[in-house]
């Protein structure tokens, strides 16, 4: 069982930056690939980024490539999403997710692939 708690969301002007964090409980964090998803009002949840259990490999959605970067610290059981050059269309609730794996998989763009989810943190980008 893994519990995930997101933090770092807030209101920011277009062009600004935010750093989201996701703290995970448990002693087996390094056996989970991690992902970030987001959901805007009236829209489906969409993939943002994922990182392998070791942190060696990452994947980012085309819409955020070059602006967002996922990273993790297995010693601190945390995963981060650094978001730069934010746009109004990035406004959404951002969710952290975990998938148990013994492989170095990191291409996990579908929400159904994940085992655990956090409650989400709101990101609002004003124009």
C-alpha cells in the first residue's frame, strides 16, 4: 500500500514557474514508477510525465516538453514536477500516481496502468 500526497500547487501568472512535489509513504518507493497527470474542468485526465523506478528514464507529454521536468529522490520518497513557462492552458488539478514494477519501465501514459493515486493539487495559471 502506498499513500501519495501532492503539494506545491497554487496561482501563478503566465510565464511563471511552480514546483510540484509528491510525498509517498512506505519503504518500497524505489520499486514504483511514478507519473503526473492533470485534469482540467470538463476534460479527461491527461498524461503529463512519468519516471522509471530508478529515475534513470523519463517521459513527457508533447504539450509540456521543454517546459516541465519530472524528477525523483528515492532517499526521500518524493517525486517532483518542475513547471516553467506556464500557460493558462496548464490550469488543472495535478495528480501524482504510482505503479509497482520490477522493470525499468517508464512509458506509462495511461491512467489505468497506475496502482495508486494522490488527491491532487490545483494549479491555476492566469493570463
